C-alpha cells in the first residue's frame, strides 16, 4: 500500500437502494453494498464526467476506493412492470408489459429512516481530489446522487478530509477488526475469525467487478467479504491496512483493489 497524503471520506444516505448484480438475469438481484464500479460512477457524476469517459482515469492503478456498510440492510422483493420493448417501434406499449422481480435494500432497523454507506477515496491526481472535496463540502454536484436506480435519490451527510497525520499504515499477524468490505485476495487463507460475544455473525461472499475497460467491458471481477450483522470483519490480512482517525473515532480499513 502506497503512503497516502490525503483521503476523502464521506457518507451517502438514502431511504432505498438497488445495486444490480452484474450476473443476474431475469430477476434484478442486488448487492448489499455499492460495488467499486458504482462508487466511481457516483464520484464521476458528482464531478460531471460524461458516461463511459472516466473508466481509465478511475482505474485501480490510479485511485483507491473503500466502502463500509454503516447501517445493516435487509431486502424486500417487489415485482415491477416494465414495457416489453424488442424494437424501437415498441416504446408505445404495443407489446404490453413484462413483470420483473426487483430486490430493494432497506434499513434493517424499522425505526431507521435511511441506509448509510461510508466511502473512502484517494486519487493520484490532486486536481480530482481538490474538485471532489470542494463539491462535497458545498453540496454542489453536477449530476444528482442516487443509490443504483435514479428513483432512489441519495445525499451526502458527513465529509472528512484526512491528511497524513490522520492516517497510519499498519501490519499485523493477529486478527484485526476491519470496518470495510474486504477483497478476499487481501485475507490470509483461513484468516476469518468466527469468535463472537454471543451476537449473531454472518460472513457473506460476493463477486463484483472492479472496473470497466473501453466499450464498458467488465474487467476481471474479484471476490469480496462482509459481515452482515456486526458490520465489521475480524480477519488476518496478507498485507497492510490503513488506520484512520475520523473526528476522534478510529477505523481500520482496506481498499477494494487487491495490491
């Protein structure tokens, strides 16, 4: 892990979300967290990049992205009516409708109004970091922020800009509490701890793309692990992790890109 001179951390909040799994077919299944491709799309939208123009600039070689699930999530399934369109002439609804099951994410706690995810972002270009920091603090986005579907509008609630004194790269041979979703390649074989204090624990593994190449072709995907109930993982890592200080609260994080 390269030493970072700055890190932008911000929370995205909204009542509902749907982050479509890239391999799903007729049923629209959702990840429990926004994959890296969704996050860089959100950031590109905030900055005003045109569609399909930013893939190389936000590739794994040039920026780091981390994501943590702040509020536990639950799923509901709704059947959505779509127009059955097989050609340009069908948009008037002549073929009727087709029903598609849609997985929608909601807060697990019924008293909570919103989902919340925390994004950790670093880019090698100072110009991008400066512009993103300014727009986040001013709440002035070029394109609206939403959680997967345009109907699921989101907003930014907290913004932190960390410098070198707020971060420390660490290594450990012991189990470490990590708050972010972990790339499976960063975890040692057998490196997941299943010891609990009696609270339920559920590790979930997902496969998700890390980015796109030209023509919107997905690059080689990666496997990710997160803990559904306690919102952090207890793992032994193959390499370093980053400890950050957010207003007096310490968090251990890893990025979605495997080193």
